[in-house]
């Protein structure tokens, strides 16, 4: 018997030519498809800019470009500016958006610092800077289905006719999504780490915030409906469930939960349960914010002392509970006024 092994046949020259031709056709087809998609995307962007202009909002870019061939679409807008018919103006250093060509419904946005806004109607002038600002946005058929945004080291300054403010934080996160159990309900999550109120030097400690809300019918906001219209659609009362609002200051902590209603004039009403953890330390931290002749702080101290016997240990922290009532923005503990929450939008807007 012969030990000679049969060698596989070598590919023919014709086979190489066919393979090369197939690759060229695929590359050519992909290239045509990408550039066609680019033209459609540019047409849609131009159409949206014209549509916004027809609605009184002018948006412009110093250099609008679409790149990313062959597997992505990358839209960049440098020196972005906007202005409306009321004189409100805003600017942004730049905005980039990236989507994979085979998953265009998931877009990653990155904003370039700084941003600025001017609102002559109420005399607001403000600016915002940051280290990085990114957002992941998933789109449905006619609306945003979820949004996740993270801003590292934001710093904001604003001026109004009545006040000035300067704020800085380590990180801010915003998450919006449709509630899994009810697709018409909007869930929002907001966290702010190590917030420093630089315009209030009396408050030397940083603040950490987090909030979780559910808004019935709120997913309409993800489709571009404004808050005023949504309240009107809901019959002039928009229910909001405050699942949690928590403020940590030093060794003290304040948290609240309850049900609220946004009225047609923009005011808030409802009832909350306020929990104060380590209340004495919390009051000591905020005491410098009260004017010396203001009796509100003394009244708060008296209320906290009167409730001390009912305090409970929660997670190792002595905690007292206070019922809070809000009536068209006026906040009270019993008969003690705590302040006023301004309307979320002007009446009649």
C-alpha cells in the first residue's frame, strides 16, 4: 500500500477572482448604503431645524458634520446656539451624537463645556461648566424610551434680579424611564454627589442629594409634550408620587416621601412624611443659614425637641418623623410655616 496522502486541490485563479469580486460588491453596497443613510440623516436634521424655526426657536451650529464611516454615524455640532421669540438665548460649546449603523435607536451624546443661558423675561443669566457630560438615549417609535445622563464635576453660576448663586458638585446623574408596570408612568432618578453651595460660605459642608419620583401619564414628556400641556391634558391636576427625596448634610439626614399634585397654575400641593436622622446635628449644620433675628430656627428647634421622646432608631441613627403639608406652594409643619415652593411654571403660560 502507498503512504502517499492525497493533497487538497489548490484554489483556482477563478475562485480568487470570484471571492475578490464578492468582497468588492459587499464593500461597494455597504458604502452606498452608508452615504445614502448620511444624506437621509442630514435631510432629517435640516428638517428639524426648519421645524423648530417655524415654532419660534432658532438653532444653529458653526459646523454641522456627519462622519463615522463605515460602522457608525457621528454627528457633531460645534458652537451650538439657540434663541426663541421671547429673547431667551442659550449656547453650548459643542454636541456630538454617535449611533451604530445597525442600531440607530440607541444614541450616545457628549456635550462640550461651557453652556450658557439668558432669560430676559425673569432676568436670569447663568452658565455651566463640567469635566465630562455624556448621555445614553434609547428611542422608541415616537418618543424617547429611556435616558441615562452623567455629568462629572459640574459647576454652575447664575444671576437674577434678586439673587446670585454659585454651585459645584462631584457628579450629577439623571435617569428617566418608562415604569415597567405602567408604560404611561414616567420614573425619574436624580442624584447629586458632594454639592457645594459656594455662594453660601456659611454652609461649609457638602450636600448629597437623591430623588425618585413617579409621574402618572408622564411618559408624554418623553415624546416632547411640555409640562404645562401635560397638566392641562390631565384636567389641571397632575399627580406625582415622591418615592424618595433625601438630603445628607454632615452626620444629619432628611428624607421625605408622599403624594403631590401639580396644579394648572404651576403650584404644588400635597402631604409628605419628613424623617430627620440625627436631627440635632442637622439643625446645627443649617443654623448659619438663618438670619439672627429670624424666629423660624427657634421654632424648628422646639418642634424637634418636643418630638424627641418619639424618636426611633433606624439603621443605627436616631430619627424623628414630621408630617409636612403643602398648599399651593406654602410648606408647613402643623401651623409652623417653613417657606414657599415657587410655581414650576408661570400661570397662564
